[in-house]
């Protein structure tokens, strides 16, 4: 046999095998990128969620419902019950002070004795007792018109006879301090009226302090402080709940295993769920934005578009975390335990109910692990301060959400390949 012919035949065989390998590679790549397969997975996920429309609509409306409930219960504070004992029968200044109180915020309950007024606070009937001594009016005039010297008896002039005495229940931080502040403001307003009545400058009664508020105002409500943190929490929880429910439902019903047998890989499966959750996230943001801007008409000092962008990245981070939980556990009950175990510490550590600046250095570093900390500060910076992307707290929140999302998805894919494909 001619050696040249053998060499030509072997070379031809090698070329044919290489051609088959190339064709197989491109065929496999085409299958992986096939839009038909992704569309089938997406449609399958949609059919599953369509069978649970009640849950889907509930999760879509959950942020708006929780926001509305929060704003309804944290509105202007009023209706504080206060007991009053006025022993200043010969004077009228104590009565003038009591008349200056706003009857909608301070509800007065007169008492005949000092002991009964204090007793009402001890029994919880009222939150504070306001009392006036027998010669309050005369002592107050003496106190105002006196010129303090070392020879004067400052105990008689500046003692309890010329003061408004308060017996307060300070166990509730949202009630006691509020009433004390209202009483303080009322007494200052009375002193202004008094100085004006004696032809003196009423500004003498003012505290020599003129604060200039760059951001916010003097008497912010609790809702104004807590709203950014609440937004961060509920906008993270709602997509997380829907994502874990949808993916774990597939595992419980065996749909995931059948999809893998049909040639679907883990990445395709995860991407199909992310795309569907992404669409629900957009609908959720639209409903929430309408609730915030048009129903409750909340003031946003910064860019509304930037705020929506922050919400979007925050929601995508929530979806990524939902994918991770779905890869780690196999039942919805287990996922609920994980959600509670992660979100509750994040709620406490993210500055939602207490400023992060008051934490120790170690805890401040630890809070960065929470997906709620930086978005909470970003929401507050945009809504209350009007900051933009040129400020660090705003753009770092977007970076943080992206980093958390990438980490969650990488761990999810790695875990899913180990637990599902190679159990």
C-alpha cells in the first residue's frame, strides 16, 4: 500500500473528527442560548404563579399596604391624657397656662388633690400630672421681676412654688418626652404673653439659641425618621417571599427534576425565575410609587427617578437572596425560618429603629453585612436631604446591592449544582 495514500486518509479522518467536534460544540452552545428553551421555562413559571394569583397580588400590594398602615398609625400625636391639680386659686396665671394647651393633643382631667393626680399616673389612667402650688401666680411674678443677688433667698424665689411641677410616666419614650416638650413650649408661650402685657419685649422668654436646620425640621415625626428604614425592609421582604415560594414550589412538585432531565441546566432554570421575578418587581415598584407619591403625597426632596432606581437595585438584591435561600433549603417552611432568622437581625442592625452612628465600631462594621443598612441610609438621604449620586451614601448603596446580588447568585448556583445535580 502506498504510504502517501495512508497519510492522506488519516489526515482526512482527523479533519472530519475536528469538524464533527466543532459542529457539536456550536450545536451545544446554540442549545444553551436557545430562546425557545428560555421562553418555555418562563412560560412554565408563569403558569405556576398564575395558579396562585391570590398570593401574587398580595405580595404585589404588600409594600403599599404596610406603608399605608404605618402612616395611619404614626400620624400627628394627640390624645395624651394628663391629670391636672391646680391649687393656685387666688391667681390666674396657672389657668392661663392651662388654657394655652391644645385640647386635641393634651386632654386634661382635673383633680381635687395632689395625691389623686399623682395616683392617676401610677395607675396608668394618665401619662402625666401637672400641678400648681397654692401661691404659684404670686411666686411666678416675684421670680420674673426679681434681680438675682447673693443676698436673696433663691430657694423661695426659684423653688417649687413658682414652677410648673410635672409627675411623668417616662416608661414610654414616645409619650412622656412628647408631653414634657409640649408643656415646655406652652410655658414659654405664656411667658411671651406676660412680657408683652407688661410692655416688655416678649423675646426675653425665648431660649438664646437660634438653630438653622440644613436638613429636616425641629419637630419631625416618628414616621419621617422610620419611613426610609421601613421602605428598605418591606421592599426587601416582598420580592424575597414571592421568589422563594415560586422556586420551592417547583422543587416540592418535582418540576425542577423533570426540567433537569429534559436538558435544562441550573443556570437556565435560575435565569428563567429571575426574569419573571424581575417583571413582578417592576409592577411592585409602580404600585408602591403611586402609593407614595399620589395617594399619601409624601415629600421626596431628591430625584424621584433616583429613588426608584435605588428601589429597583434593592429589589433585585432581594430576588438574588431568594434564589440563594431556594438553593439552600427544599421546603417553604424551612425558607420561612431562614427569612425570619436573617431579616430580624438585619432589621435591628440596619439603623431602622436606632441610629447606626450610636453603635460601637465593631457593630458598625458588622452592619455592612446586612443588605438593609446602606439602602436605608440612601433612601433617607434622597427623601429627606435631597442628595444625588455625587454623595457617598447614595451611590454606595447601589454598589452594595450589586455586590450582595452577585455573591448571592454565585453561592446559589454553586450550591444548586452540588445539592440538586449531585445530591
